[in-house]
C-alpha cells in the first residue's frame, strides 16, 4: 500500500517538475528563472529520496544530499553572477 502512495507522489512531483521547467524556460526575469531552477533542484532531490525508499537502496540518500549541496552552491554562484555580473 505504501509503495502505491510513494509511486503516486513520484508521479505528482514529476508533473510539477515539468510545470516548473516551463517557468524556467518562459520566466520573464532572471530572478524568476533562478527561483524555478532552485525549485527544480529541490524536486529532483525529493525524487531521488523517493527512489531510495521505493528501491530500498539507502545509498541514494547520500546522492540526494550531495546533489543538495551542489544545488546550494550553484544558487549562491548564480545569485552572485546576476548581482555583480562576474563570479570573482
């Protein structure tokens, strides 16, 4: 029963992922695109965690944590680039 719930959650998050991807493509400003990309990163982390639960592979949780750290660093770098026009 729980696997059906997790599978339904995976399908719902994937559908939301495509909606946010559309916002990242269509966003009227760079800030909108940056927030959409950050939301995509969060949804991918959630999907990796759900995959770890569905497949009973706890190593995927480590991958999700590493992906979260990379996403955080990328968000900081992108914010700095938008604000200053350079990374250094």
